[in-house]
C-alpha cells in the first residue's frame, strides 16, 4: 500500500479508500432509504473490512444516509473492535434526509450540528477525520453551512472538512468565503469521475489542482460497468441500481468502445479490468484516493494491484480516445 497526503494537508490517506455504502442494512421489500438490494448486513460485511486492513487500507468513507445510519454503525463497531482510533482515517457525510420532518436533512446549522453528533454516536468515536457535505444545498446560504462546519472543527468533532459533487463555481465560492471570513476551508472534493465520465476535467479538476484540494472520486468503476466486458451478463446490482441507471442510462456506443478498449488492454497486460481502470485514474496527478466499494473478496485485491501498475502514455491515450462529452450527472 502507498499513502499520500490529502491535498495540501498533513493528513496521509491510503491510495485506495474503502467505500462503505454497501455495508449496513439490506433493503427489504420497498427500498429502505439509503439502502440497496446488494447491501450486505453486518456479518457479511466483516470479511471486507478485515481484508481492507490486511491490505493496508486505512481510509474508510461512509455517510449518515447510507442505510439510514446502519453503515456508520457497522463501520464504527468494526473499527473500534479491530483498530486503534488514530491508526485509521474515517470520513462521513451530511446532507441527505435522515428524518421525515422539515429539518431532517440539508446543510442548515441545525442539521449539521445535530447530524455530526448522531454520526459520532453511530461510529463510536469522538471525532471524524473528514466531514463532508454530501451535496450542495440550494435552500441554505453557503455562509451558514461554512460557519457551522467551522464550529464543528473547532469543537474537535472533525479534523478536516470536505465537499462532494457540485458545480465548480459553487466550490470556488465556498473556498473564497471561507478565506474571507477566516473559516475552516474545504480540503477535499469527492466527485463523480471515471473512464466513461470525465466531465470533471473541464473545470473542477483544474480548480482542485490550483487550490491544492485533494480529489477522492466516487464511482471510479462506473458502478461496475468498467469491471467487466461490455457484453457480459448483467448483475444484480446493474439490474437494481436505480441511481446508476439515472446517471449512466443505457451504455452509449462511445462508452462501449472505451470499455472494449479497457478489456483489450487488460487482457494484453494479463490484469483484471478493475486494476487497469484504477491504474488509469491513479495516473492523474490530481487524484489522491479513489473510493472503491467491494462485495466480493477479489474486488479489493484487484483494486490495490492498480497502485503498482504504470500505464504507458500510449495505453492512456488508447483508453481516452473514444470519449465524447456527456451531460453533467451525479449532482
């Protein structure tokens, strides 16, 4: 495993982050908010969390809304029983609706100060290393959100704060206002980025490089689409993943060409597609730690292999050649 400073902070994170959205409470009947048909229960999640530690992964990402808090509970119990708190980096998020009431979600001061305490109880820790806003909240002034997050940091409940998918102008505004008012600055951006969705290269990645912001891509494998040939049989996740269908829809011809080239290069190098797709991502200087989910034991092995794989300039060009502009997705 390799470790890298997150943005310009002194915090070191493993080059692969384990995303914990798939651990918590499986959906039963109608979908439990924040849960999915492929979500693993606590017992079934344990081998993946242990494997992550064995592979040297020390960075774990979850969110309050995943399985309506159950993901944080599963992760918190496991880490408390198997690690020393300061040996891990725990990231969680706030924004999603947690209660069916007017102030049950969003990024108001009331919501943030309530949700950080609830997350800490579920995670069984006094602090999180990275507290992230899960999305932009158009109903709350960003100044209110930033000052509340600043108070969370000053209270010792979070070491750093980060943001997730939004427009570049929104992120730039948040950074400017934090500097202007002396509030804690966002140190990371968790955005939607992979071989078949590269719209973030237009503005967000350049902004993050210029401001020394750490980049933690979500869906680095396009929710499994980059993990198998384009003509492979469907999976339970692909069939039931409504959010994935929303942001990717039917696989476009250009996307299929990229996946076919990925399959070709992976076979040529004798590597899993996952490894090559992540090696491409890790070749980008602005990427700190892709957030990888795992529901089969080979998933993490294949992901970690990518750290040692160096693609040639020609291979990178081959993978990128068929890309065409896409509509913005994931905000």
